[in-house]
C-alpha cells in the first residue's frame, strides 16, 4: 500500500532519534495519518508476508473480551507470550530477590493478561481480579456502538476506548491503539483508530489489517458498506534494528490488494478467526526484522 510506504519513507528520512524503555533507540515522527478506502481492497501488506490468521485470532479475542494468554496460544497466536498482568507478577515475586531475567521468564508462564483491549471493549471498568470488591457497573462499549448503528446511525458518539487509567496497572501492556470511532455517511461506515505508540514495521501492519477486519465485521453486522479506514499514529517510529528491513520493504513493488469473504451464517459476537477467507493474496517473502523490542 502506497499510503503505508509513504509513512515508512518519511520516518526514515525525517525521524528524530529517541531513547525509550526497551533500550533500542527509535527514529520517530509525530502524528502520521494512514488512510485507506476499503472498497479498493483489503489492507493486508503485500511487500512482506502477513500472518492474517494470527491477526484474526487476536481480533476474535478482543471481540470476545478474552484475558487468558493460553486462549490465544492454543489458537496459534503468540503475540502476548512475553506479557502478563503486572499485579499477578508482583504477587508471585513478592518478598523474593528475582532478577529482571527471572521476572521475564515468570511473565511467560503466567496466564493472566489483565483487563486488556477486549475486556475494556466489552466490560469497561468492571472490577477485575477483586472478588471482595463486589459488582461494579460496566459498559459493553462495542455492543453499544453496534446497537446505535442499528437504531441511530448518524449519532456522533460512537467511540470505543481501551484506555482506562483505573486499570492500566493491571494490563499486560497499556493500550498502544487506545480508541476507535465509527462515522456513518449514507450507508457507508468509516473507522478511525488512534495509536499513542506505533511500531511502524511490526505492529502497525497488524493494526491496519486488524482494524480493517473489524470495520468489515461491524459493517456486515449492521448491513452497511465498509468505507474509509484511518489510523492516527502519534509517536510513529522505526526501531534502529529494523531500519535495513524497512529499506528492503520499500524496495519491493506492492502487489494488488486481496479481498475478504465473511462466512454465512454470520453474527459478530460468535464470529471466529476461521469464519472468513482472504482471496487473491499475493505477497513478497517474509522479512526478518530481528529482535522484537519488548
């Protein structure tokens, strides 16, 4: 996709070198805008091979509000393997002298991810991991947006947020893509997601495809057409160890975008990663970007 390639090129040429918590420097720009019309094809990168089933498993987990690492791993999605609920880790290591590497190993074995994206989408601010706290009112943000589209599609308040300051300290990771909005225009649905931290070479291609798939799923649920997909990438960066891979990717000619087919019968709340097909996906070979910054 030219839109994505243009952002990569700009960050390579104009990015400012920064340090960060991972210990691997980045080159960063502020607030890059990704824009794609879904009617021109499904936004799955063709300049490298993309594991679209893994992307779909994660989205299925978000839609279902899953907080178990093993649920993702059993379905072949290993994105969350390195992470765990920090409060769970604190409980395990309390009073012990574990070094940083030992704590990382414990994180890999701990199953609880905490109230991450999907939990906030489906159970916003519900008490998490605190039986003595009692019940607390919560909001199914995703369902409210879908119900609004069916009853009042021109509403301007269709916002879903994963950023919950009260529960961030229990999340395996604070949300990178922290909110999305839906805007309806004459039978066409448009989605804009906002991302505070955008790993351009590894994370963003996943985010593009994931939100593209989400837009298609919501559109089908409410019998509308998927229109524009927009991403606001605030701290948009390329890690130092990804620069050569980024240049390699830019040297490749994009291929025609694939299309998507969602299986029938269909219901967004029971949809799984097996219930769709990517049609006509041709791509260049995988690029090895080396160490993932965590």
